[in-house]
C-alpha cells in the first residue's frame, strides 16, 4: 500500500516535471539526426580481416602524378617485389617526368597514359596490374576506386578517399561484393610517435583510454597556387565542414579500436565563419567569391563504449602545424604537439630521458631496424609514407589482412559529410552509421598482421 503510494507520487512528479520542461524521457534521442544504413545486399559478406592469396609481384598502376603522386612513384622504386607498369596523369609531361625514378632504380620504363579525363580507365582494365594506386584530386577518388575494383584490382587511394555518404557506401558495397582490398592511404598512422604511443596504449600504459584528439591544422597559403586547376580552393569554396578529417581520425580511431570493439555513435560539429580565405582570395587574386568552409571546424564524437573524440580542421589561418594527436587515459596522457610528451599517473610530463626510454621500450612491432633505416633514407613526411607503402606491399606479398580496411576508410571519411550535416542543422547531433553493419565487435582490438 505504502509502496504503491510512493510509485503514484513518483509518477506525478515525473509527469509534472516533463510538462514544465517540455521534455519526454526519450527527447535526447529524438534530437539526433538519423543517417541511413543501407541493408547489406543478399549474398554479400563483410571484408573484416580479408585475406587474399599471396601476390609474388605487385604490379602497380599509379594514377595522378602531381605533388603527391610523383613522391609515390619514387617510393615504389624503393620497394622490393614491385613493378611499376603504368603511370597516368592528365598531363603527359608529368607521366614522362616520373620515368626518371624508374630509370634511376634500373627498372623498365612504365607505359604512360595521359591526355584525357578518362585515360585512367585503360590502366584499370589492364589484366597484368594487381594494384591501382590513386593520387589524384578528391573528386575522382571514389569513381576510380569503384572502377578499379569492378575490374578485379586491389586499390589504394589517397586521402580523403570518398566525399559523400553515397560514395562511401558504394565503396564499402563494392569492396564486399568483389572481396578485394580497398585501402585509404592514411600515412599519419605510421608516424613514429603515433606508432609508439599506440603500442604503449595497447600495453595499458595509459590505463583505459577515455578521450582522444586529432586534426589537421595546417596553413596551406604557400600551397594554394600549386594544386592542379585550383581543385583544393574550389572545394573549400563550395563545402562547409571538416573536409580533410582523415589525418586526425586515423590515429585516433586506431587508439579507440573503432570497429574492433567500439564504434562511433554520435557526432556534433561547430565551425567559425570564413574570414581568412575570402581575404586571401581578394588580396591575392582579386576574387570576391564567398567561401563555404569556415576558418576552423571542430567535431566531437561519442562512441558506443562511452569514449569521446575531438577532431579539428583548419587550413586557412596562419599558425604552427599540428595534427593535435592527444590522448587521455585513466592512468596517463600523451600529446604530440607542440612538443611530444607523456605523463603517467602524474600532473607533469615525464622527463625527456624517461620519454626517450619509453620510446625505445615501446617501439612499434612493425618497426624493424631495416624498415626504420629505409624509411628515413627514402623519406616521405619523415618516413611515414614509406612505412605505409611498405606495409601495404608486405601484406599483399604475404596474403595478410591490410592494416587499414574499407571500414576504416568509411569511418575516417564520413566525418566530412556528417560534420556538414551537423553544421547545416544548427550544430545538431548526427548519428554515425555502423559501416560494418553489426560486426563492429567481431574483431577485438587493432593489430598488425605478420607472416
Ligand atoms: N597523405 C598526405 O600526407 C598527403 C599530402 C598531400 C596530398 N595528399 C593527397 O594526395 C592527393 C593529390 O594531391 P596533390 O597535392 O598531389 O595534388 P596535385 O594537384 O599536385 O596533383 C593532382 C594530380 O592529379 C592529376 N589528375 C587529376 N584528375 C586526373 C584524372 N582524371 N586522370 C589522371 N590524373 C588526374 C592532375 O593532373 C595532377 O597532376 C589528394 O588526395 C591530397 O589530399 C595527401
């Protein structure tokens, strides 16, 4: 009798408080903008841990030979078990110029493809090629990946590999249907501090990780004139949101085991107005066009396991370069910028000597002395680009799952369209789809595959 009375009183209190606040108990759910997860087509299966038969010789076709692609050609001449069969660019002279790396390495010259927007299709159609490597501007990435996979090729694509939710799902579905490797060339997961810190995190040095940060804060003013046909500025003019999220997302998601025991559930974004790029355009080019992309964009993400992420983007304002890369755990903290440091169960950073000994003790399992030496010699952002290419080729040679799969590609790229959706809806929370469609908990923890 007494307990019934208490229940009635509680119900009255809850009803009257919801009338006063205008809220019902599931009101927080209803504020989240839903994002569709298309059903997996019948007969299609996931590509988690995908293993393909070992490939003795990687025969690669490289498409897009601008600033980034040219460096990739050079790196590939430094990898054993690789033949460069095709070089493709809109500009014939860029393809011809890249032959110098092959000649210097004593490799046969590659066939060149140029002169048309669609010359790359012939590269994907070649029966001898088993890896298509894409370094063009962003707009063509997804169509090229799709065409390559439809023609039976494994594909690796520069960042960001897909721009819209439609492109992302098309890429995921095509990788699942064709059961081929589809990897985004996210090099920042192979930077030395990130690899060491990931290893420390996996050994529990920081306790349970609660929060991670990442981003791309890089004033591109010196580079704006260098992009072919001004593609990058055009994209900034037309698109709001974090349009270049993957350098921050890659290392952050590996730390949190995203789709390997956790998954992103909800994000919310906020940006500033655009001031610096419109001013640059006016001053330098006499161009008074408006710019959709804000000077600074921030995205916060909550995961299924109750972790948080903060991802930032800014390529307009003058400031020191930073990819942020920070983690907070129940027992420790790591930060890469402005000065790499660790803090273990303390309010202060460890001394430089302790940091250096931790760096030695927790050297990444993939970083053999040989690989480090070659990476530092060949270079590419201090060596991380070489390590990325080395790992891709190593895994293909040995028939192993790649370090980064198509779900990583999807998760790291989806921040662009989903941050835009949040911004365009007054910074509303947005649902993040599960690109594995239910299998995010099948693999436990991020790991590298070895022979
Ligand atoms: N991971 C990194 O650290 C990093 C660094 C720089 C650039 N990138 C990425 O690399 C890619 C290329 O950037 P970039 O700086 O080299 O740009 P870029 O403008 O210097 O080069 C792009 C090249 O692609 C070619 N191209 C465009 N459309 C083509 C088509 N249909 N067929 C053949 N070739 C085509 C252009 O002719 C040009 O040579 C971008 O995705 C960029 O985000 C990544």
